C-alpha cells in the first residue's frame, strides 16, 4: 500500500522520512522542476525539534541553524516588555532552532534521497485532483495518474487537493497587513541567539539570527520581518513567497527605530533583497479527511506566520500520521485518527494567531502607554505577562512540562506491519 504525497515542502519531506523509517512505501510528487533553498528564516519549536532529532537530524541541525536562547517583546521605542528563555535554556529537553527555511528543506530532501533512494521524489509533477477508489486512491497529476493506498496532500496554502474538497473556498483570506522579509549581515543583540518582536499591531519588526557569529567579524545573518497594516481598500497583490519588494514601500516608517541594541533602519538598508508577502491564512476546516485522502501542513491549516508554528506543525503532522499508521495500518482509519488528534490543536492556533497570538501583548502595552515607561511594572504586572506567554504555549502544544513528560510519538524501532 503506497502512500502518495502531493508536495515536497517541509511537510511532505518530513512525512517521507517518517514513512521510510516505518517501512511504508511512499512517493512524493513535487510541482517545481527543481527543489531549491527558497524562503528566509523560520523557527522550529522544541516539540518539532524533538521529532527531527528522532529522525536522526540532531547534528545536521546544529550545522545549519542557531539554537534560540531568548525571546522578547519590545516597544517601538526599544523598551523591554518581556523576555523569556527558550529551548533548553527554558527547561525543555530539546532546543528551539532559528533556521533558514530553504536550508531545512534541502536537509530533509537530501537526507531522504540518501536514505530512500533518488526515485522517491518526483519533481515537475503537479497534483491536480484526487479520486477515492474502494481500496485506495488515485492521484491525478498534470502528466497522468498514479494509484496508491492513501493520498496525503502536503501541497501548501494553494493546495489543489483542498480546493477539490472545498470548491467554494476561494483564495486565502488577507488580514490587512503586509510582511517584508529579508536577511542582513548584522551585529547580534542581547548576547546572541535572541529573538525580538518590536512595535505594535500596525507596525512591527521581528528579528533573529539564523547563523552563528562569523569568527572574524562577530556578525551574524540576521533574519527580519517588517510588518505594516495598510488600507484594505487598496487590496493585496496575490501572495507569493518569492515576490521581490521595493524597500521604499516600508523603509520610511522605520526611520526612527534606532535603539542602542538594534538599528532597525540600518538593518533594512543593509539587506540585499527583500521579499513581500501579504499576511494571509484560511478559515479552519471541519474536516481534512475524505476516505483515503487527507490534508497536512499548510494545505490543512495555513496560519499567520506570527507564532513560529507553520513549519513546526508541519513536522508534527508528519509524525502523528506515522504514529497512527503504526497503530491502525495503512488505511483510512489512521487518517481519521491523525485528524482527530491534530485538527483541534491547529484550529486553536490559527484562531489565536489572528487575535490574541503571542505578540498581542505588544498592542496591549501600546494602548496602555504608547510604548513609553520607566519600568514595565508601571504598566502591566510580571504575573500578567507570564500568564499570557504560558497561555499561547499551551494552545500550540509546547508547554514545557507536558512536552518533557510525553512519550515519543514514534518509538525508535517502530514499523508498520
Ligand atoms: C518557496 C517558499 C518559501 C517560503 N518561505 C517562508 C519563509 O520565509 N518564512 C515562513 O515562515 N514560511 C515560509 N514558507 C512557508 C512555510 O514553509 C510553511 O508555512 C511551512 O513550512 C509548512 O510547510 P508545507 O510543506 O505545508 O508547505 P510549503 O512549504 O508551502 O510546501 C508546499 C510544497 O508543495 C509544492 N506544491 C504546491 N502545489 C503543488 C501541487 N499541486 N502538486 C505538487 N506539489 C505542489 C510546493 O512547490 C512546495 O514545495 C515558504 C513556503 C514556500 C513554498
């Protein structure tokens, strides 16, 4: 019973590695002609890092990513609202990584080809439709049809499989903000390995290093995302992760964001290339599984990239699918069981990211004091800040104690029989 996977992004490749580990035959069909290292920085949370370690990728991750040490919120004047340790510094048994998306995708891709052979991923193969048969499913590609036992759609926010399941759904929903994403060579702040979320709802900047310091210059590759809310009547350009942008569209608003720990204007000036992306997501679905076909990753639960959980959740999806195949065999029951476990979590995360996501605290402080204070306790108590932070971790499934106490999703020797 071969599992047919549409899409070779983080989700599809993680599933490929998991199925290879479990001895389940699979094939991945990726639309692009060649898998290339696209994108900029992403964060992999400890719950997903645990899974990557279980897939044997620990030392490889240390070569391409940075162990994130600290996470903090700052006002538009550069004042500290809240800082907390991350990964192993916070007490997790696994680190958090800040990493280049393309490097992670290439790591998964090359590891998969080494382990499962070069024929398991077919590039230039775009999925267009699916069909359930009595005992399996047919994946229709632009170039023909393939039969298998199950189909897992990992074909991203524009999933062709999802649009067949939900023909009335239409394009992704725009939340009124635009993101400009880039990397710059810059000095690290707060001792390195630190992630900063600065500003408020209508103007924000997120910055974190995705390389360790250069031994000669001490500088890092700093990933950053500038965000502005714009007049919705102007509409938004069709989203594309690789749309090149003009700095003049957003640079003026950040002219005065020059703090003693980070010069935001200079950071923007020193980037060679900036990508533009509208903040889009989709409404949560009531169902991902139709017979022998299911959705995963962004095809199932695309969310605003504000809580560092898009790629992390894609990896978790792959591992939960694997665990359910071990439990139930390669059949529709396993897909239903995967959906039952994961869909409620991703619905909560998606909705939280639209409103009271982890950075909602920025707007709260902006409303209370315009971002200016002597010490934060004049504005909001530490207990209140700590409760906000703990709430989001719990929604997204990365509470420290819960994660550390959980048994592995897939035991080392597990196989699907
Ligand atoms: C080029 C690119 C750059 C990105 N850059 C960033 C970034 O900088 N920061 C960030 O937070 N997130 C980024 N993302 C999104 C992020 O990777 C996802 O949110 C997350 O990793 C979930 O991964 P996914 O595999 O579900 O989806 P994706 O990463 O979107 O992968 C989907 C894969 O399916 C392929 N595909 C699409 N349609 C079809 C089809 N019909 N048939 C077969 N294959 C198909 C795509 O080419 C892609 O390889 C990017 C995504 C892409 C595709």
